[in-house]
C-alpha cells in the first residue's frame, strides 16, 4: 500500500521538475530572442547538490549548428575565481601566505609604489583588486600578436610605468587584469611550471572538472568548443591573449556546476581537506577597503564579489572575452547556484535579465528593500559637484575619463542624484551617517566620505570616485572643442589654398600642418578598415597615426611662426588663430601622454 501511494507522488515530483526545467528553458529562449543573442549554456545547482545543465541557440550562427549543454565555452574573467582558488589551495598547504608582499616571490617586478615602505602590494590585494594598479593597456586586450606561450612578463616589459600604483594598496577597489596576470607569474615562480599546468592538475582535476582547462584551445583544435559571436552575428574564432591568467579558461556548464557546488561546501573532497573552509567563506566578503570601513557591506574578495540585487544578496562574478559573456552566482546559505554563458558579447543586450530570471527561478527568500528615508544633513551638501574615477582603467586615457566618465552629484532633501555623463542616473536614499541606498537594494549601497587628504569621495564598494573642480572638466571640453574647430578650419582652408595656389601651395604657411591633419585622417581611415582586434598592433594605420600625431605639434608651431613672419601688420588671419587652437590642444594631449598616440605600447 505504501508503494502504491509513493509511486504517484514520485511521478508527480518528476513531472513538476521537468515542467520547471522547461519553464526556465522557455524563459531563457524568449530572452535570447528578445536580446538578439546567438545562444547560451547554463547550469543550475540545487540545494541537494544536483546539477542540471541545459542550452539553447546556435553553436555557430552561420552553420546553424545547435548549441548543446555539453559544448565548451569561454568564460572570460570568471576564470579569476578559479585561479583564486588555486591560491587558496596553496595557502591551505602552506606554499604561500595570502598577505605576503608580491615582491617576496617576484623581487624584480618593477612595481612603482610610493607607499612601498609601509604598504607593499600583497597577494591578497591582487586577488581582491586592491593593489592600486590600473586594469590594462589597449594592446593587452586588442592585439593579435600574442601567442599561446608568450611570457607573462611581456605585459609590463613593453610599457614604462605600467605597474605604477595609483592609490594606497588595500584602500580602494580598482579592477586589474594586470594584477591577475602577475598572480599567474607568482604561481609559476612557486610551482616551477606554467600556471596552466598547475591549475589543471592541482585544482581542476581534483574537482573532477574533466572538460575544463586553462590551456589555450581553439575551435579548430577542439570541435566541442562553441564559436563566439560579434553583435552582427559574425562568428569569431579564439585568439591567444597577453592577459591569459585573467581571462583564458574553457569549460562546460556541468563543470561549472561542480565548481559552484564545491564553493558552497566545507572545503573537503571525498572527506579530505582541500581548501580551508574559512578561505571559502571569505570569497566575495570584503572587509578591508575604505568602502567597508565607511559602511558599505559589499565588495570583491578572493575572485568574486557580493551583489545585492532582486531582493537577495549573493556572491557573483561576471566575465567577458572575445565573443562570449558569462556569469556565476551562488548563495552559500541556501546552497543554490547557477552559471550561464552566452556565446555572443553584445554591446546592447541586457544580460542582467537572464540573471534576474534564474535567481527568481531558484526560489530564494526575498528580503525587503530599504524604504526608510531620512532628511539629508546640511554637511552632506559639500558633496555636490563633479566626480571622476580615482584610478583610470585603461592607461593613458585618464583625460577621456575626466571628459566622458565624469559624474555630476546633486544632493536632494532626502538623498542624492548620481548623474553620469554616460549611463543611467541613480537616485540614492539617505540612511544617515553619510550612507545611502538605492531604491532596489536591501542594504546600504553607497558611502560618502573624506579621504586622508580631505578629498570628497563616493564609493559603492566596487567603484570609487573623487570630487574635482567642474572648471577642470569644462576646460578640457573647451580645449577639445577649440582643437577640433581648429583642425576643421585648417583642413577646409588647406583645400581652398590647394585649389587657389596649386603647386605654389607648398610655400604657404599652412602647408605642413594641412599635410599633418590629412595624414591623421588617412590613418584613422586605415584603422577603421582593420579588424578591431588589431587596435593594439603595429599596423600601417597605427604606425601612420603615431607618426602624424608626433609631427602635429612641430608642424603647428612651424605654421604659427611662418604666419607671424608673413603678417607684420599685427592683423592675423584665421589660420593664425586656428594654429593657436591646435597648439593648445596638442599641449593638453602631450601632458596627458596621449601625443604621440602609440597604440601598441
């Protein structure tokens, strides 16, 4: 009788599970179509440890080959979480102390740290993105010259000052792919083998991630690897990368399910200690930054970050690489997690819709959003003004950050408005003690504080901005406008003079500056026709751009001097003022290391 009663119940459970799985699949299918994405693979880890992997879409849009749950994908920066576990394993067995200075293992590393005596860069700070280093150079990311075995130290050998520390180590979060590349070098120093071999053998193999690897593979060498895609649906083959410890990793949905299941466990494998469970508990829990010190409870730690979204708090890590975008999300208390990877890296798609859909599917307990409002104290009004990132992500483009990545802050009666030049506005609700929350968050999201040098700062745990004079941003904008106006006028004037004087144009004061401007336009045309992945290579367009921008200041001064010599009456033509505009703009670029513009270093 018990068996008779149990069988229908078991049947009902299986049917319900299949229906739920199909419901999720339908939701992801609809989102893929709405967001115009080629496909996705995903894995769900349930509280009993079961892993359900699935897929939908195309492995290759051109051939219409379907994407399967067992297909391999690139995950970009999600590889950092797994690499970080390699360090947790080494720390567990005593091969390394996470708070050791990185120079203990790499004494010749040319780090330029003004705080070296009191605050050397440590292994933990590199893992947490708290080293004060910038993210990358242009050629680190957009280049086809990297090989699968290019020495890791190449990332800093070709660029003077690339390892310059821009903030006191440990104080603020600043994402750094360079930092994780250095970590790859540390592994190689300790293990005396390529970091890929160590991680494959000592981390992936014990976790039974048999279809995953840090080694470079391509679609031609492994038919199980899906193609990535550009926005237009064009398939893109895998390329080696300079920053490979920071983003080179191939895996499957099921393997990532195994990894997430382990992260939520007690650190053992088959009952034997593998990673200290206290280390695992610290993944995504940041308690060392200024942001935490001033009241923001979230941040990045040991390869992942805590995230407050959709009424729940979880640990997450997203990744992007050529043609792919991915996300892991896990909830240690509930023992639930998911992984999803799209084989299209789109500039317009909203990938967060997929995350929200799966989080809701997991049926997690939802916390209430913060609704409390408090009147802003008068002193907070001192934070009114304009803000720029403390550390520039891609050097040497800090000038562009000031111009295009600045944020205007307006203090309101019950909070503040963050109005970025690019991106969505954010309304903050004041919670007292210089702390704010967004309307869709369950905890404090922002802190307003003063740095040790009394600079006004704003942080959300993973981004810190500092107050600057609005006049500085306005001056940069005016300089840019005048420079471009000068370029346009001189270009038009040059063509008019060419028609007017023909061969005699070479004797006109404007001639050489006109040639320089024309050469820049030709170089831009050449760059526009080359694959964007060659943006950081020594191509004809990039070489011509470097040469023309190097000569621009010289020819501008020559034109100015020649104009002065040919106009002794004190009434200067527009060519003179246009040259002045170009010269001041060149001065701005030179002082910000943007002229000459050399893309490959």
